[in-house]
């Protein structure tokens, strides 16, 4: 079991299943949504995610392409994103976990559009876009 919260503590969630391989996402949308050089996300089965409290405080921003970024309306913490094209998976923002991440992030994705002021020096695989996955 994994648990997490937003910054202000309004939203509490539990994950009853495995957390997939985390990645550093450098796409321009993640940079803007997180106000940082990248977001760290990991796939979680939608069926395994349960909001224990604060679900009414969840708000989302949706793109025309069917990507939904879900965040706390009180403190703005990004919680997850989901895609209409992959309804069985959400991409958890792992910085909201209160339990340890089972494994370190495995790769950098969308480095073709990464912030020019950020250098990657960790030796992990780098992908110009997202490798084929949900």
C-alpha cells in the first residue's frame, strides 16, 4: 500500500497496487504545470487509486487532445494526469507520495523539448519523446 497527499493536506490518496517505472518528463506542458525543469511521474492502474479524503477539492485542466491534469484546488499541488486514450492508467506525480517510491526513476522522456538551462548528467536513458507505452 502506498499513500500520498497534496501540499496542504486536503487530498489524501491510497494506491493498493504496484507503482510502475517512474520517469523524468521534460515536456513543455509538464514544465509549465509544475513550474520546474521536469515532472517525475509513474503509471498506476486507475482501479488501484483511491481518494481517502479531499476528492471534492480535485480540479482538472483538460487539453483538446484529451489529457487531463488533476490538482488540488486549495494548494495547487499536481496530483496526477490521465488520458482519454488510456483510461486504465493514471500518471501519478510521485512527489506527492508519503511512502517511499519503490524504485528510482528509470529514464528521461521528452528531452527533445527540455529546458535549455537544465543539464542531464545522471546517465539514465534519454528519449526525445515518450517511448511506446500507455
